[in-house]
C-alpha cells in the first residue's frame, strides 16, 4: 500500500498541474511542440497508473496479474522516454544530425524493450517471479535502465551545452537549463530505481522533472502562446487598410448592445452611418491604389471629427461611428461640422462622405438594428441630397 500511495499522490499532482496542457488542443493551440508535450504527459499518466496497480497486485501475489502489470510498467517507462525525447527534439527545433539520432534512439529503445517483454514470458531475461511470488529482476532490466540513464544524461548535457550559446536569449537559456536539469534528475532517480526496485523512485523523479518543465518552460511558453493568440485576436479586430475597428469588432459590439438592451440596462447612444461617394468611379478611372487612398482619407476625416467614438469599417466604402458620452452629447454640433466640411469638399472635388445619424430610444427600440436602420435611411437621404447639390 505504501508503494502505491506514492504513485497515487504523484498521479494527482501530475493531473492538477498539467490539466490545461493535457486538454484536447483546438484551433491555434495545435502546434507540434504542444502535441508532443501533451503526448508525453499522457504517457506519464499511463506510467503512474501501472505503478499504482503494481503495488496492489504485488501485495496480492496473484502471479498472472502482477506479471501482466509489470510488463505494462516497463513498457510505460520506455514509452515515456520515447515521447520525452520527441518533445525535446521538437522543442529545440534544431535540424542537426544529433537531434535526428536522439529521435531514433528513443524509438529504438522502445522497440527493443517491447521485443524483450514479448520474449520475457518464455525466457525471463527482464524479470520473473519465484514460487512465493517474489519479484526477481533479470539482466535485461539493468541493461535497458542503464541505456535510459545514458540517454537522459546525453540529453541533459546537450541542452546545457546549448544553453551556453551566447546567441540565444535569456529566456531560451533558462528553458534549456530547466530541460537539462530535469533530465539529470531523471538520471539520478532511475539509478536509484535500478538499485532499489521496490521503492517508487522513478515515479518521484518523473514528477519532479515534469514540475520543473511545467514551471520554467511551459508557463513561459504558454505566456508566449497567449500573447500570440491575443495579437491574432487584436489583428482580427482591426481593419488593416485604415486602422479603425473591423467588421468583426462591429458584430461583437452589436451583440453586446443587443444584450444590454434585452437586459434593459443600455445607456444612451447614437449611430452614425457613413458611405463614401464616388468610390467606384475613383477605382474605375484612377485604379485601386487611388481607391485605397480615398478610403484612408475618408477614414481620417471621420476619426478627426468623432474623436471620442469607436469607428468601424463595416464594408468596402461603409463606416459606422458608435456615439456615447461626450460625442453623443455633442452629436448635433459634430454632425453639422462634418456635413459642412463635406459640402466644402464637394465644391473642391475632394473626398465626399454621406452621413446619417439616429439615436437609441429606450421605450421604442428593442434591438441595435432599429437604430442602425434609421441612421442608414438618413445616410441615403443625405447621399441623395449631395448628388443633387453636385
């Protein structure tokens, strides 16, 4: 029971600290490094389970079950080593002959271990149990564990030497040193397991090594991944041509406003709908580069007038301003100033933008589109007026 209790504690701690990393990856989270690390963590779970079961089956002295679990135990050890090495190779991301050798050595040890375990029931070279059910290790056990120790030491030395490279960043150096330290810890605990087979040293070493990786590598890596995800999300919410908010951001704002209206907690706001006059003509006569310039100039004019409001580009030549606070209170002055500027632009043959405004009526409007629809209608009336003036 004492032997199994160590495995149980290790399994619980492993599951708690690595829960996020072991979840099924989706979307932008699916990267080779994360996939390799997740596979390694799952193999550790498998090892802990076999280690826990071994303590119970060995005490029961039921030879069939303890023999079967011991076989799975050694297979789980080799599998965890293989997946550990694959993670390290992918994480280091260095296309060298040594990296390739590491990958093949891990696979080679796993295949040899599997072959030995297939042979072991007929020729007990790995382990056996005497008539009293006592566990007796075989020569192959010592050989394979020795090879695993050597491989962990090689990985540790390789990562620690790589950490001495002056070209890498401080964070990369810290990650490499943590990886090397975890490998050395595994080497020490496998040595202890080799000489004390009835003590759960491998489980303790594996837990400590994974905790080091989690603390000094995965947490920093997760921060970087989250930063990249946040940047990607931010880019999706910004229109690349004008720098104002995108249609995606507008849809999210619309959803939020609808929710606020539904909960009867929406405060006063106004919507200004803008549409660029003659953009198609500019594209057809002067080219799309001139059209892009026209759009950017229009965006600047809108932003310069409605300085305290979020501006959205919702179509090729359509913009929307969401007025609240100061801009909402000064909406009449702002619209008069903007319309006056457009009339001057019309005479000077500059960028002309049609704009229509309307506001949220608490007792009447049930959704965002009620306000947007009235503002859109006002915009088309203004567009017609500007065309007649021209």
